[in-house]
C-alpha cells in the first residue's frame, strides 16, 4: 500500500506594521510636502530659480562712439530701467570737441522732464554737467524711462562732436 503524504501549507502572513513605522511614514510624507511647498514658493519669488542667491546683475551699453551735435540742436539717448530693478545706475564718460571752447552741456532727465525741457519749459535734471569739455559720472536711478541729452542749443554757429561711452547697471 502506498501511502500518500499530503503537505499542508499555511498562508504566511506579515505582521502588521507597528505604530512607530506609521508615524515615521507620516513624518516623511510631511517633510516631502513641506519641502515641495518651500521649493515652489522660492521659485515664484526668484523668477523660476529656487536656488538663486538673490537678484541678478544686469548690464547694458548706453552707447559708445562719437555723436555729432549741430549748432542750436541737441542729441538725445533714451533708455529704460524696468520695474522691480534695484541698485540702478548709469555710468558714463564724455568729451566734447568743436567750436571755440570744445564744450557741451550734458543732462540726465526723467521722461517727463525731457518732454518739458525740449518744449522750452522748466525741467529738473538728475545730472547737469554745466558747459564743460569732459566729465565722468555715475547717476543712481529708479525704474522708468530716462534721457541723456547732449545740449548744444546755446551755440549759434559751432557744431560739436561728443565722444561718449556709458553703461546701465541694475539688479533684478
């Protein structure tokens, strides 16, 4: 007689996770959610780069070269400082030649003041060189539209040449 042997298997079961493991998982999930929220808020505040160390320096040329300014006229360079820009400034150097005094007047003005000035009305300047041959300066600015003006309107006959080099710098 053959005897058959039957194997009985019992299902294996895992022990239920302990309460301390559940709390560990919950804490881990909470940390991931908080880190994600922090990352998202920093991306919004830094313009998309959550790891930026602060504002980025922007520099652009305002021009470089020789600019002709006929008698009784002016030459104007306009530029824009964007909203949100901080520590904005222009730095420039100029030298005038022509006429008896090799001189020019140079102004830096807001857009509103430039419109008033060119129409013969009272206007304020952020920089006024006076009638000089050369100068080098830095002017601090806020957001807005500005104008650098080479003024030769006082000269009845003499055209001038203005050698100019300038840069705009700001952080955003």
